[in-house]
C-alpha cells in the first residue's frame, strides 16, 4: 500500500512509519495482508547509548544546576536588577543560612533523590513494546475507542499524534495535579504542626529571600517526603514511561527553581503560564505571608479552594495571569508604609502614656 506522506508532518512519520498503513484499513491488523508483523522491540532512547530510565535520574539534576547557574549569573553580574524581587543586601541581611550550607544540603538531597530513583529503576518492570503492538494500539485508537465515532471527521495523523504525544501530555498533566495535591497538604501540615515545622520545614524558611539553587534547600527527611516521594507516587499512579518520566521530572525541577529564583522576569515562560510563580511563592517566604500560599509548584487551585491564598495579594492579580514586578513592589511598599505608620502610632501612644505617668 502506498501512502502519500507529503501531507503529514515528517516527525510523525519518522516516529512510526507504518502507522498510516494500519490506519487506512478498518479490518484488524492481524487480518490485513498489506502490513507485516514487526516483533522488534522499540528500544529507541532519547540519548543514544543511555537508557531513558537513567536519563530520568540525570536530567533533573543537570537541569537544576544549569537553570540555577543561569539565575546565579544574572545575580552576580546584576543583569536584571529592575526585575529582582528583593535587593541583594536584603538577602545577605535576612537569610539565616550561608550559600555554602545551601549548596551542600541541596547536593545531599540530589544524592538521596538519585539513590531512591535508581532503586525504582532497577526494580521497574517496564518492557518496551514491539512495533506490531504499537501499531495495533494506534489502530485500536481509531476503530475501537472513544474516538471511533469521530472517524469521519478526524484525520489519520490525529490518532498518530494522540498516541505519540497527546496521551503522554495527559498523563504528565495528571502527574502535575497529583504532585500539587501531595505537596499542598504535606506543606500545609508542616506549617500547622509546630513540631513538624521546627524539626523539618523551618530549615527551608531560613531563606527569607529565596534564590534559585536554594529551591531544594530542605531538611533531608522533608526533602524526601515532599519532593522525592511525592513525585515517585505521581509516577506510579500515572504509570509514566521512562521518556515521560524525563519530561515530568525535568519540568517539575525547573519550575521549582524558577519559583525560588528571586526574579520576576517578563520573558519567563514559567511565570507567564502559571499563576503560581516567583512572586506568589515569595509571599509565602515572608513573615507576614508564611501562613498562606501553600500551593506548589504548578497551580494555586488548592489555595483558592481552601481559602489559603494571601488575601492582600488577590486584588493585585485580578484580571491578569501574572502580577508584574511593579505591582508586587507596589504591594510591598504599601505594606512597609502601613508597618511604619503602625509603629509611629504605637510610639505616640507609648509617649502619651509616659506623659500621663509623669504628670
């Protein structure tokens, strides 16, 4: 059977070149004499010579430090001072942990994360599918699925796209929701329980002014429970393939770094897409916002649903997806002025009381 591939994106055809042959015939592939069975396993990897399961362990660590280095360079050479949330002198004054302490703690967490991930990798029973199995599943997507009633409307390349990428995107999105839910409730518990906060979560909050590579600065037990275990549970529930794990782990890592970067850059894709961004999370790191904005790292749905979004911030983001650095600095300045006025009022009241005592 000859199929004109000129109308289809080549990257689809290169992925599974026989797919359109299967989709063109309504009879089951086993009855289709025009296509031959191919029992070869699809063992292609993203990086030649490296199993995708190993890449899923390496990629988030590399992404963490490369992305952090990007922000560190901006920080050191003062390349985006206008978009810096807090001045550098405030970071040096308020943060209780040194840069070296943060570096060593994050390296240790990456070590734990990699060891746990490797154990998952060793005992994972994932087996690559044969090309025949893949083509039959693509065929079933068209003729034996919820999409079947739309056969006359949907082009064949749609089924190939959905099988190759759409289903993966859906699973990864569900993974986002699971991670968000896990982290919200555990994070909130760490704040509501004084013992848990003192023993574990207070370590992370010693950085009042966050910066990129301090994103995973956690007490090791908390780091394991909040990040490593939570992401592992999302992977198991959604049954992510090794390639999908690479995407989820790397994306989630970069998003976490971005949330702690200390900048609100106008071209930052993460901050444009997600309302849960560096400004939103910065509020949580301040003394006055520490009991709010628990959601992380993707959405703010749990904060909205549970009423834990910082109330004074809500007005600033109405009608916009991202609060600009100007808006947030205006917000911080208003808070500073109110604090000064309250301090002056308290001082005047104290002076008046002292005058009365003198008289």
